[in-house]
């Protein structure tokens, strides 16, 4: 259980950072000037980065769980 704890922590931190970024972007009085056409990218790109981190963390957690279950089975059969 402790093996994949770091991946859950990485996922939680990225979740918090992404939503703090959205809060700052929404309540901040930013004047984008000539870059007003790029405003959707200021939301979409960090969201895609967050999704990539979440997918990576989920894959790593499942892989760690699968490896630990295989190790348990191996240790159970080797004791017999």
C-alpha cells in the first residue's frame, strides 16, 4: 500500500495547483491585451497537463497494485 502513495500525492498536488491556477485566473484582473485570442489556451493547456498527470498516476498505481498482488501470490506459493 505504501508503494504507490507517492503517485497519489503527486496527483493531489497537481489537482490543487490546477484549481488554484483557475481561481487566480478567474478572480484576477488580467488584461491580456493583444493576446486575448490565446485566453482559451491559458485554460486548456494546464487542463491537459493535469489530465496527463492524473492518467500517469492512475497507470502507475494500477501497475504497483498488480505487482504487489503477484508478489503476494508468489510468496504464498513459495511458503507451501
